[in-house]
C-alpha cells in the first residue's frame, strides 16, 4: 500500500512546502522593500526646484511648506489688453496642496509596490500642485476685468421712412478665468513676477445673420404695404411710413420679435383717428357776437391707445388681407360741459392787438391756435413759449407775444418776464393772481389788403 501511494503523497507534500516557501520569500522581499523605501521620497526628487529626495513624507511636507508657501504672498503683476493690476496669489484663492504634491511624487502609499519601485529607481523633477478657488480668483481679477473687458452688442434693426435699416453689432471680450488660473499657477511654479493674459471673444446674443433672417421673414413683409383698420365701422388706412417708426423690435433669449410702441403709434396717427365717426367731443368756449358761450361736449365711441396698437400690428403681421378691427368703447369727453360752465367765463378783463407783416401771418396763426383756449387757473403761471410751442418768429420777439403781454398788463396780471433780446431762451410769463380762471383767446386776422392783425383777449368771471 505505501509503495503504491508514494508518488501521490510526495507530490502533495512538495506542493504545500513550495507554496509556503514562496509566500515566505515574497513576504521577505516585500518587507525588505518597505524597510528600504518606507515613507521615503525617491532619491533625486525635486519639486519646483526644491530638493526633497530621500526625506520622509513628513519632513518633505515641512520643507515644501517652508520653501514654496511664501511664494503665495509675493505680488504678481497681471496684464490684460494694456491694463495692469497687482494681486496676491493667496488672496486670489491659490494654496499649496502639499499632500497632492507628495502623492504625485511618491506614486502611492508606503506599502504600495509601485512606490517601493519608484524609490529604488529614483525620482526626478516635478511641479508643485496648487489648488485654487475660482470665485476668489474672479473677484481678484474683477477690477482689471472692468477696465479691459467689453460687452457684446447685438445687431439691431430700426425702421426709417417705412424701410428697415440694420445696425450691425459686435462681439465683446472677457477675461478667461480658467486660463488665468493656469497662467498664475505657472508663475508660482516658475517664480515669475508677472503674467500676461489674453481676452477671449464673446459673441453677441444676436448677430447680423439673425437680423437678416428676421427682416426677410417678419419685418419686411409687415412693411410691404398699408394696413386697413376698421374703427366704428369706418376703414382707416395707415401706411408703413406712418406705423413703421412705431414698431418695436424686441430681443429675448437670442430671438427677435415684432411689437409696437402704443404711445408712439398714437402720436403718429392721431390725425387718422380724428376721422373716425362718433368720437367724443370736448366742451368748449365759443364766441358769438363777441360774447362767450359754452358749446356742450358729448360722449362718443373711441378706441384706446392699446387697442389701436394691437389692431394695427395684427393687420401688419397676422392678417392675410392686412385688415383688422379695433375695439371701441363709449367714453365721456375729457373736458365736460360741466367743466366748461364751471369756468364761468363771461367778461373780458384785458386785451391787446397789433398789426403785423402779412408774410408772418401763417406762422403766427399756428402759434395763436396753440395759445387759443388756454385756461390759466388761479395761482398758475402762463408761459408763452410753452403754450405757443414754437420758436423763430413765434417766440417772444413776435407781435403775438407783445399783445399777450399787453393783455396781461391790462388784466393786472403779474408779468414775470418780458420779451427781451433775440434769444428764444427768454420767455413771456404771467401769473394769474386773481381768484378766477382766466381764458386766453388768440387769433390772427388776415385781410385781402393791408397788414394782418394779431389779437389776444383774456376772459374771466370778473370784470
């Protein structure tokens, strides 16, 4: 039995002995490697020029802190597009990461075979590892960026004379904080006292190509021809020359949209809206046989500014036949019959008149229309320039201003400033020092022959 089993028993024992011996040898080699390498830095290792070869990890950490950390407090001059600023790397969020640096140098932990092999082979030159805080760096660069950076400007389009006019934008430029981080870390490693940064372009939110597409697809069709808006059943035609300048080109999320400025459109088309039927009529003071009478006002149908703008925009951009209807509302007059009667205008308190060259009659008539029906409340001040709305011959140099001053003087109003010199900066003003509203009546009378007559009358409740 023993002889027959000898080969099998011998093989099993030999294998067991071999494995035990192999493990023992491996452990001995590993222990020897640790004894030789341990937590030592590979011989010949230099970190950013600092020799730490053969030192323990703890010793090397102290040496690196002592030699490299002071570099974080040395100022570095940063130049961007001709602008300079000096900053402290430490205050800009940079710090020496000793642990990460030694991890890189030692290639693993003390028991790592790779580290043991690295110690045996020897080290070389490596760069120190620095950490950074992007927010702190951006804050440190902010004053420099404020001078060097430029904002992008989007391309836009405006309407002039019913035609689109494109204004090309341009890109902006900003400081690349990520690139600045790399440059400053390089300066810390190399001991440089200055770095130069480059600006990177920032494209505008809306470029010329987007504007071109918007003009072709949206704006030009909107301006292609007149629109017709129905108000109280009457079609009112509005041409692109009239509504075009009031169009608003809005920018949002990098896209252009077409809108309208309601107030601007209303001012440009006020004359068109006056032809709409059934409009409310303000009460007014009329003169019959030289005496003032109240002409009653009346309620009427009127489209408000917002609804008018909506209808015009709809006709120009949505409706295929370029037609739309504007919503109207029944409104009371702005100046009611009761308002007119409350003025109690019944007696003339002052007047002035003068002859003038007929060549000036048309200009003076326009100024007189603006002044006519002006109401000056008790304690309020009348301004000729503001009321007439004109310059040149219709300013304080004109006969109309002279007769206004004469009428105010005869009405015992306090003249604040008389016409003086050729400058339109002078103004004729008078204060209503009475207890009643004063109504100003102004007119220019032209005759087939001879000079024109300029006349101003002041009316009130008292004589």
